[in-house]
C-alpha cells in the first residue's frame, strides 16, 4: 500500500524502474522499495503522466498529474511536475493547484516560495496574506518582512504601531540567527539588508539600524550589507561612518560605483576637489548612466576652479535630464557666482517653463532670491516667494527670501516680521545672509548699534572661502556706520 510518508524517487529514477519492470529485469533490492505500487491509483496515474510527458503530450501529462493530486496518497513528485509544466505552459490553474497542494503537504518546497512570489508580484495580496498565515513562520520570511513594510490594503484597518513593532522584532530575530538558519529558511541576505534600509529610512532610525548590522555576524563580511551601511551613513550625514563603510565595502566589492561616488563626496567635504574628480571619473567609468555622478563632478570642477568644465557638465545634464530641477539650480548658481546674472535669470525662467507644475518650492524660492539680488521683477519674485512660504512656512531660507523682497519693496513691517521669523527658525544655526538682511533693515530703522552687532556676527559666521567677496561687503557696511 502506498504511503504519503514513503520517500519518492526523482522522476527519472521512477521511469528507469518502470522500464526495468516492463523489461522483466529484477532491480536491486534497495531500488525495489522505490517501485510504484501497482495497487495505488495515484501511482498508476503518476506513471501515466510521466510517460505522457516523455512522449511530449504535455497537456495530457498535466491532466493526469491533476488527477493524481486528488488522490489521498498522491506523491509530491506529481505536484512538482504539475507545477513545472504549468509554469512552462503558462497554465496558471495548474500552477495554483500544485502550489496549494504543496503548501499543505510540503510547505518548505521551493515551488511554494515561487508561487507566493507570484501572488505578490501579481498584486494578489489578500490571498498572499492568507497563505502566509496558514504557513509556518519560517516559510517565505522575505515576503513576511515585505508585507509589513508595504502600506496596508485599502479598506483594511491595521495597527500601525503594531506593524512597526512586529517588523522590528522579525528583523532583529533574523539578524541574531546563523548561516544554517538562514539557509533553511531561504533568507535572501541582499534583500534583507535592503529591507532593513527601507525600514530605517521610514522610521528615521538609520544610525540605530546601522548598529544592528554592526553586531550581526552575517553582515560583517557581506559586500551587500556594507553597501547598505554606506547608504545609511550617507543618508544620515554621518561622515565618520561613511568613511568606514566606504573603506571596508570597497575592499569587498571594487566594482560598486557607489563607493567612488561617496569617496568623491568625502573629498569635496575635505576641500580636495582634484581628488574628488579622480574618484568621480572612476565612478563614471563603472556607471556611465548615472547623471548624479556628473552633477557631483560639476561641483568638484567648480571647487577646483574649472568653471568652463563645470558649466559644460551641467549643460550636458540639462539636455539629458531636463526634468531634474537641481541641475537648473546648480547651473544658475554657477552663472550667478560669475556675475552672469542676466544669463542666470534667463535660465531660471526656462527652467520654470520646463519644470511646470513639478517645480518645487525650493526652485521657486531660488528663482525669487535671484531676482531680488539684482532688484528686478520684484513683484514676480514676491509671488513665487509667497508660494514657497505657503508650502513650507517653517523654512527659514524661504522666510529670509520673502523678507529681503519686502525690504526692497519698502514694506518695512512685513520685512521685519519675515526676517525676525527667519532668524528665530534658525535658532543655533544662524545664517550670515539672514543677519546681513536683518542688519540692513535695522540700519534703515535707525537702530545702528543693532545693525552693527548683526553684521559683526555675520562676519564671524562667514565661511572662509567667502571672506574676500562677501566679507568685503560686510566690512564696507560696518565702516559706513556712524561711530
């Protein structure tokens, strides 16, 4: 009598044994225990399906394997064969029948995982969630994590805090396991690192999640884990951690373009633009399609005084990625720095037309400030600045821009309200330009000593590379005050 617990041989061995029986050959006694049971309807149907498959009658084979799975003592090989043939023929019903049978009988089978992945990619999330609930916790862990990361389905009430806690608990549990457990559970390490990155970004816990990876034995020599740690450090602006991650990760994967990109960024922080250019050129050879590398190269070229090269790089980006407003802003700023204000304003106007409704408050603010700096189109500048402030009322830079425009329009009360608000929003991180503008307001109000104190403070806050240009302006303003 056939038994569901009996070990089933691979399909090829079953066919060999069948051929031996038909030929009247007596197989080895050990193999004889693997022979199909002639009294089992499931075994007879399975062998008929195998023969049909060998003869190329795949539709007949699928039909026979379907019948096998309706038998109480159906062997797993029938489900495996039906699943495979169903995938090859695009027969979703066959795949479904085989997968659901295996889900009950042998849930750890890879076919079950493939089917669950198909449910996910096919958007059948309700069915997926029900299947996951019915399966052991160690089956399809990557999809369990992903479903906790995904937004809840429409109309489904969920405990958001509970989801976060469950997700954190599951991630921490996985990070404590060893390689054997990961292999048994089918944990995909590269995907897991990415899921941890996504979780930490959404919860604003980048440094904490980096600590999880730092203590995980499975992450210590994993190139993909170090890449995620580098991305975490870059996003959290933790330059110390970024240097470490770039150093280790680069040693594990020298062909990953992200590392020379970050090395170039670090070189810019260290005021070494030529080193940055060297790294970014390497990054571009590794990933010639990434426009962000060219954008960083333009910054390095500008810092190195290679202004023509920087402008050329940015104009290439304007052609290839006209939807990227940062490129428009970066090129406009480069032109303004050279005193080419008319060209910059013309470019801002082109950018606004090109970007249309996608232009962010930041772009509108920068355009408004550029107009205010030359004292042109102040009413247009005010309209753009007002939109930026309405979108982000607690943005100190936007408040400074609108205050500076009000000051030039001689709307002193409005200017005072906005510039004081900008100063208050900056708290302990004061910006010298806000103090410059507030000082000009105080001077016009006749509050000379307040203006002096503000400009002296602005001079202290001025970056070293701006001491010659902007520093001279502040010193002239201070020298022009009454003794």
